[in-house]
């Protein structure tokens, strides 16, 4: 599990520097602003990557929210919005899992 941090886009621009994903990455809830974060997955590998982003909600009985993975096909890029709703209130983390990590990279930016 790797803790990842967002970059900030400035008026001068931001040089893209994608980093390798791990099977499970986390973002501290303290780093997620009200408007959210932009998480971009670049799949340069030979297989689809099923990406799941934690749901910070719970059912009426207190069970964790159910997360539906989203496939990022090989050779494609998909962008996700990570909001404060993705933060687990117990751990103060938003967790992102990947089913495939070979040649898969990400960019994380403040919205």
C-alpha cells in the first residue's frame, strides 16, 4: 500500500509526471479538498485494470459501502473524481485498488 499525494496545477501549467500504481494506494482525507481530486489512470499494459475507489458511506446497519470496479481497458486512459465521500471515516483514508499494475500509471491533481 502506498500513500499518494496530489499535485497542484498553477497558471504556468503542470508538467505531467505519471507515477506507477500499486495494488492498493491511499490518499489522506486531509489532502482531499471540498471540490475533490482528479485521479487519472493511464493503462499502458496488456490487460484491463479494474479500479475501485473506496466508498466512505455505510449502510443503515453500519456495513461498508459496496464499491463497483470500473475497467480501464489496456491502452486507454480514464479520469476519476475523488471526493470527501470516498474517505473512510474510521481511517481518514480514501483507498484506490487496481487489479492490474504492470505498466499502469496515475496522475493525481487538485480539481
